[in-house]
C-alpha cells in the first residue's frame, strides 16, 4: 500500500551559481538591479562562430573548488556541487538519516565539455592519453552522483533529462518522493555547462540564438517585437525540500511551499512548440489542480520566455488559456532577459527566483522589453519591479521534445 503524506512540502534552502552571481544573494541582488549576465565571448574558439555571445557564470568554479577536487569533475558537476553546498548550508545542514535523503539533480546535456575535450585528446594524442575519469565526468547523472556523494545520500539519486524542462522536472520528482514517503529530505535542482563551439554552432544552425552581438546585454528580450532568439547560458540551481512538520521540528526557516506540479508533452515537433500552447496550458492547469489552487490564487508567474519569436507567443497563449479571466491581474516576469537560457538548469534557477519572489513579495522586472509584442497580451512586469501580496506563483519550463513542466508554489505561513 502506498502511503501519501498530506503534510505540505516546503523549501528550506536554496543555492545557485549563475551569470549574475556566484551564490543566491548576489544573483538575486543583481537580478533586482536589472543587470545582465550576457557578454561577448573572447575565447579563440569562438572567433569563427556565427554567434559569439553567451552568459557564462559570474564566478569561475575553478576559483571556488579545490584544484584536486575540480580536476575530476566536469564543469556541470562543479557548478552543481557549488550550488548544492550553498543550499545545504542555507537549509541548516539537516540531520537526516542517509537512507532517508535523496537527490534529484537534472541536466539537459550533461558532461558535453568533457566529451568534446576527451575526443580531441583521443584524436590528437591517442587512446592511452584519455583520462580514466572521462566516463564519470561525461555521464548525464554525473552531477547528481557528485552531490549524492557529497551529502552521503542513500535514499536514491536521480537524473531527469527533459531538455530545458529538466531542472523543473527535478523539483516535481522531489515533491513526489516526499509525498510518497520515499525520503524525508530531497535535494533537487539542475545544472548545465555547454558554452562550447559545437553546441553553439548547432543552436545557431537552428537559428535559435540571438545574433544581437553589438549590444550583448540587450540580446535576450522576451516578449519584445525585436526578439530574435535566446542566449546560451550556464549555471546551476539547487533547492532543499522537506515536509513542513520535519522542518518545523528542527526549527528551520521556510521560503515557500512547493504546492504542486504538472507535467505534459506536446507530441507536436522535436524542437518547435505547439503554436497554441495546449500542452503548456495543461501543465499549468494540472499544477494548479495538484496544489488545490485556482487561477484567482495566482499572483505571479515566472515565464519560460526564452526570447524566441514562436516560443514566447505560444507561451503567452498557454498562460491565457490556463489562467482565463485571471490572466490580466497576474504579474509575469521573464528572468531569462538577464540570465540568458540555462537549458537544463533554467527550471531550477527560475524556481528559486519564483520562491524568492513570493518570499520577498516582489516580482522582478523584465529587462529589454522596450517595444512589447502586440500579440502578447500579458501583464509583463517591466520598467520597475512589482510588489506582490501573499498567494501562489507558477514557474514554467518547456523543452525540446515537447516537454512541459509547471511548478506551483504558495507563500509560506
């Protein structure tokens, strides 16, 4: 018999390393300051690329981790470990039995930097010079394994891979594990490090990337008439989830409640979204139903809003379908305008932004929205931040393959 807990699941710790900052406080401060993490790439390998802008992390992980530790970890693993350590400290380092501690750490691509580097070594120097650490560094579950080892988690280590929805799906799975009593504490999140010539050339060939190189900081412009694609970014976001009773018993502070999740798929196209956003709308509706919420309860949405012409329009329609008449009173933020698109880490980092928006009762403004698209009829927060009342918020994440994940959060207390 499956036991389902009715006790709410709450967020007690957050950690991140992003293009805006090396931890959550600096990232959040930079977000509220309207800063952009997008820069022109100066590496030699980027010179021949059709697009030479990206959003690298603000703090190089090599300067945070010990050299011996860092050299056996792919960059995606390094970022995940840094974010996880911050989140664990922020949660007060819960005293939990290892068998009751689980990790769900996602990545859309995994250790692609290691894979490409190792292949170069193989070609140039031969098979005997390939590192014995190569496979553990390139495997998609490498970041989850690194965090699981760090925390001695023996309650399960999982790696959802659903492209740009991966980080959000990790949060959804963590919610399920706690509800089903598979664990008492779950560390969830996402990580990505794929700023390299090959992924960038591939995205550019799809015409998915912005080509606004003259002013990189203005390249990511969700919902703007002049948007022309997303900006590739890297980073990691991690949250510590536990049931409210356990958090209260140990005196832990709570940021917000993880109230529900909705997961659907489009079955439309491997890369393009369903133009009417039917699957995305269903995901939002499922998240609200799972949380026992109605559209009238929602005060804020952190939109997926990548700055692509088709994607932003489809999500706008999906939000209007899901929210109905409540749409016009919901403050919508598009934070990729400042961070760029962190792919598999985006859903986790934006879940943190959503939690902090509820916690501080403040919806961040959307940068670079100078000339709003007339076909996008949402109340997008622009020019200045928006104060929020208590209530609920949604965080949307959609990925290649037609993956749709919506997370519902509720104000703490």
